[in-house]
């Protein structure tokens, strides 16, 4: 199982994740906050989890998994305004 928290290196971002970041005005640091968050949830993608960060003004999430080399890969991300 993948666990959020402290990782020793930067994860790999897919092209899809970069597109979502651009489209939804999500910064790399915001995605990394979600990636490193201990607030994680399971998702329907086998072997993947979702990290969620509650930031000022918005909530950011990212879905990530590990590849065959053991490297973390951020598949996609999302953001919504906080109420």
C-alpha cells in the first residue's frame, strides 16, 4: 500500500497531471502538499491513493501510485474552492 508523508525524492508527474494543473490553476507546490499529506483516501484505481491538502482558499488533491521501479507517479490532480 502507498502511504502519504515523507518521501526522499520528487515524484514523476504525468502529462495528464500537468494538464489538470494548468487547466485548474494548481501550482506544483499545492500538488506536492497533497502528495505529502497524511490525509489520504483510497480510490478505484488499483494500487493508487489520493492525498488531500486543505490550503487557504481551496482544497487540492492528487492521485498517485508507484511504478515498477518503485517511483511515485502523480496520475492526476484536482482543486476546489473552500467554503
